[in-house]
C-alpha cells in the first residue's frame, strides 16, 4: 500500500475507519482535492435486561440485571485526499468482508452511489476494486439532500460566527429542532459560486452564482503571494491588514463622507493603494512594497464581499431570511467566516445573518448515502455520536492555525424510535435546552472540565464494581478514563468540536465513553441497594402523609421530593455523603433548607392544586432509590387521590443512578404491591410508564420519544425533577400548561450562578404560558 496513504487519513487506521469490518453500505463523494466516504455499519453495544425473580405482585420480589448485546446502526464519515482513492479502496477491500470475500462473487450486482467531480473519472477503479456497479448521483442534488438531512437531524448543526473584541472566535449554534427549515438559500462556494433556493426536501433551483469564488481567490493568491496551498493563503490573510493595501473613504476625503453616510474606514477601492502611477519612481522601481499578508487579506475581502452582496441580493429578491454558506472556500476558517459574516451584515444592514454548517464538508457524501438508502425517512431519528478523535495525537498547531475551527469527525447512530419536539413547549424556535453555553466562556468551561477530571477515578471505580468478577473490568475502566480524558482535552482546546458545548454534552460524552468499553449500567448495584432500602420505608411514609391535612401534606410532599433529589451519584458534593450507605432519607430531609427557598413557588402551586385538580400530570423523573420511591411516588399518590392521570417518563437507557424505563416498570409494580392506589392505577391505565427518549441525565425537550408526544394532549401539568432536567436544562423553558421544576442544587458553581448556596432548593412553579 502507498506509504503516503497513512498520512492522508491520519492513522491509526483502525481509529480512522471505525467499525469498518461491520460495514453494510457505502457511498462516496469524490472532489478535486478531498474525497469523503460514508458507510453504514452494524455496531454491537451492551444493554441490560431486567426481570423479576419472583411473582409480579410480590412486594419483596427483587430483580436481576442481565447484560446482553444489542445491535444498532451507525453512519460513519471519513475524509481523505482524492489522490489516495485507490489506496483507500484497497484498504476497504482488505478490511471489510461485507464487500469482499476472495473474488467478491457474492457481492455481484451491488451498487455504490458516487457523487462529485471524480465520479466519472474514478468509476472504472471503484468497480474494479470493490466489484460493484457505480451509480453516479447528481452533485447538486446530493448537496441539497445532505444539507436538509443535517439541518433536520443534527442538533446545533448551523451556527453564527462572531469575532470578539478580544480577537477570539465565537460560535453561536442555532437550534433547528422541530422547525420548518424551508425555504432557505444555500450558497455553495467552490471554485466558483452556485446559489440555490431550497423550497422543500424535493424542490430546489439554481437562481444565481458567480465565477468569482474560491478558485479566483486561490488563483490570484498564487500570482500575488508565495503561498503554496489554499490553507497557507488563508493563514496569510489571517495575519494581514487590508487597509495597508485598500484605499479607504478617509484616504480620499480625509475622514467620513457624512452626506452619503460612508464611514471613514469603509473600503472605497480594493487594492487602491497599489495603483502603479502612485507608487513607482521615475526609474520604474517600486517606492513602496506591500506585505503578502496584507495582499492576501485584501484579496479575501474582494471575493467575500462580492459573494456576500450577490447572496444578499438573491435572498432579498426571493424574500428569504436564512442564508447558509458551504463549500471548499469555507472549511471552518474564521477569517473566511468573518469576512462573509461582515459582508452579509453590511449589505443587509443587520437584517440577515450568515449561517454556516458544522459538517458542510460531508453534505455530498450524506446525499449520496441517502440516495443508496432510499432517501431520508420521516420516521427515523439519527443521534450524533462522540467518536474517538483519530487526530488527537496531532502535531502542535502553529499560532496561525490555532484559530481554525476544528469541525471534527461525524458519526450518526440510528435511534430505535422517532424523536420529536415535546408538543407542550410554548417557546417554539426560541427554546434552548441548556441554561449555560460553555462554548464561548472559558472560565465556566474549564471549571466543569476540571470537575469531571477530579471525579473520574470514582466513576471508573463504580464502573468496575458494577461488573465485579469480570476479568477485564479494571482494564476497561482504565480505558474509559483514557478515552474520556482524550475527549476532554479536545473540547478544552477546541470547545466547538462537537458543536455547542454544554454541561449536558460533557456528561453525555462521559456516558458514551463508558458505553464504548462495555459499561452500560455502572451504578446498577448502588441503585438496587437504594431501591430496597427505600421500599422498606414507603408504606410508613405514605400512611404518615395520609394523616396530614391537605395543605400540610402538600408541603411535606414537596420537601420529600427535594430530600429524595439529594441522592445523586453524579454530584461530587453528595457522593461524599452517600458513599458507604450510612446516609439515609431522614438525613437528606435535614439538608432541605427552610423556606423561603431559592426559587419558591410552593404557595402558588399549593393554591392551584387545592382549587382545581389537574387532569393529567407528566413527570420527568430523575434518580432511582430514595428519589423515585420516597420523593416522587408520594406525589403520584396525591395526584391519583385527586383523580389525576399520571405519566412517568424515564430515561430510555441507564445513565448514572437515574431511573431507566425498564427498571421503573419493575419498581412501579413493587410499589403497587405495597400501595393499593398505585396498583389499581396501573391496572386501570391511570398511571402510565413511558420512555422519555433521553439517554442523558439532562433532557432536550426538542428530542423526546414519539410515543410520549402522542400522550400529551390532556396534560395540564408538567413536572421536571432534578438538577439535570430542571436546572442545567429547561430552567427557562416555557410550556402551554402549568409547569413545576424541582431540584436541590448540589454544585457550588451552579449555586453561585443562581445566587444561592450549596443545597439550595428550587421549587419553580409557572402557570401555563401563551408564548410562541
């Protein structure tokens, strides 16, 4: 194999082509300089199956946890230089038995969708190496299909770019979930520029363009500078100052031209200071030389401003508000994005903003894959995965390169069920799941990364303990630490690597690393222990509450929810208390502060529930053990007493000590064996257990299980419980029904942000909102 091939795909090869041996379907986009390979692979991952050890209605019946393997499908993308296509195909042929087994006779008749300028040139090679029939796909159609797909399926795919006053690059990611993305303008900047109006998944047209594109910039830059590559030319521009080359309004008029509203620093003539007659002596030698950096910067402005003006005029002509920029010219370079952003802002007078795509380089490959897969199906949801970074051990970047946006790898996993926007959300397109964005806030980002590093040993210890007796458990726990530290290092250096960085995303990265090495439910033993301890206390607690007058009972229920929420193995301040099992529910009640609480809407909620019972309550629950059994189930009993239907939404898969859906099904029956009201409600379908669709200790309500969404028509109270679901996410979310957000603040940084103290209580009640 060509030795240069290794350089082109950033070895180690096994990390670059993850799960290639299980690939089932391929597609490829072959451009002039880069090729992008897409392949669908079947991935085996651990899961748990819970089953009762004895009869369903036996309150003493515990459950056993069995680890099994489940398969899922994951879509992978790999970039490599086009000149190494042959070597890449040889590698795929040798590594992927699905494509080749000896003479590949079993694969005859299989088709490979290919797009891009190299689809025709490399067709014979691909058919020879992979024993397939090449189906050439229209390049623009694949581009549009890919753009539609990522905008619909990848959260925070699009972003605004801003260059701060400190010179730092800031990325403001947008939320497209549940929004109608059409119509929009797609400006594809390659050698030239094509401007496409996209009206629907199947309707688009080219409405304009210009020959002044990336090829113009690169070609003139090659004539005017010593830059040896496109990236080097951009780096030169990043160090340049265009006013040293361009003629400004102030150079002509001595200042601003107020009558026409032209500021003095506005460019009047690009390269105007290079006019030959002004800077050459009588003998023909130059009196003034110009820095190549300044020349490159001026050239970049010429191209970007022209593209920006044409794009804006087309958007205005067709009444479009969204303009997305893609193509080889962009490629994550802040200098390019800044100049285009400036141009759109200038020509539109701030009415339109330039939008960029995180994975614009993969759009063609995505479109080709979807063509091979029958198109983007409405009933499918894909989840962005956090892959191991093949180039983490990359060389140190130079100062000029350090600002380049690292767009990262792209892996998408097909979810088992469709995810949708929770119909109870009232904030629509303004919904932001995360309270804090760590992408552009270094101090907060570093705090959380350092905090997670500090707790890493204990997480690894619990993971190994969950598989006590398994020979390689300790070795895999150490591998988990290595993988997670690797990812933390990446986002610390390049916070936008996986899109918008939040506390939720950091926690999800940790869960992904645990799962990669086979730890699907690392806190299973702790959860079972707390469940048993809590069940022993449930009947006495329910009887005690029943004897109280309604106002006092409601207050005690509120305190119980807060006390139960203390038991959180994801909060380091709590782990110190609950390790060893001596800390009990009565102890946590003592931690609940006296009223008024940090957020105290109890009186209004109490008055509302006493005035008129709710029809249906949807409760997003948090932790196993004392939290769900002694905190939430007493609330459930009170709601059932008032003839309120209750829907309990639990995580679809285990994370930390949170309740998983299959676990909750078993716990509900055990609680029902102790509490007749719960038992009858389960039988009569007045108490329903459902998956939330979330795999996280936080929750993005723009991506919840379709079945849950179908149950929301009668819901008039939504309860979000726990620091992750009610504070880290959804703290400012508005709903079309009454909402209650309940949590104990178990992190000092978070308490400081909210103006409280460690173990402050949040009981935030808000009546239904008509916001849109």
